């Protein structure tokens, strides 16, 4: 058999496996782990970047952080929207997506 992600459903299963494992790792690491959802960062990058910078202990001025996020494009958050094949994939895996806080339309709860 070919690559595990040779079709979209297999890719979704692999994504599920990776996210579940990352959640186990975050839980095990506790305060030593930092977790950020990509879509949350894209929607409002400055506070998320500030949280990351604070977590790793860097001293970065707010104006520097603000300059660093000027090119962040929030429209990149849910690129599958508008693609009928990918929207259908999301519908087929609605339970899996909901487990991670997503709705099939790509809108976060």
C-alpha cells in the first residue's frame, strides 16, 4: 500500500493521530508546554505572539511585536472553505473535527 496520506481521508486520520499525540505531550509537560492554535494566531496575532514571547522569556517591546505581525493574513486560517471536495471531507469527519474544537464550516466555537 502507498503512503498513508495518499487520500484525503487517510490524511485526516493521520492529522487526528498527530493532534491527539501533541495533546498528550502538552498534558505531560504541563507548564513547560506552550500550545497555540494556528487559526487563533491568524485571527488575532499580536496577543498570541505576546503570549509566546512571554512563555519563552524574551524581552520584546510591544511595538516590535506589532511590526512583526503586520503581514499576517487572517484569510489563511481556513483555506479549505470554498473547495467542495475539502468541505465534503470536513463533513465526513465532523466528529473528529469537533473533538478539537472545530466545526465543519471552519468557524471556531
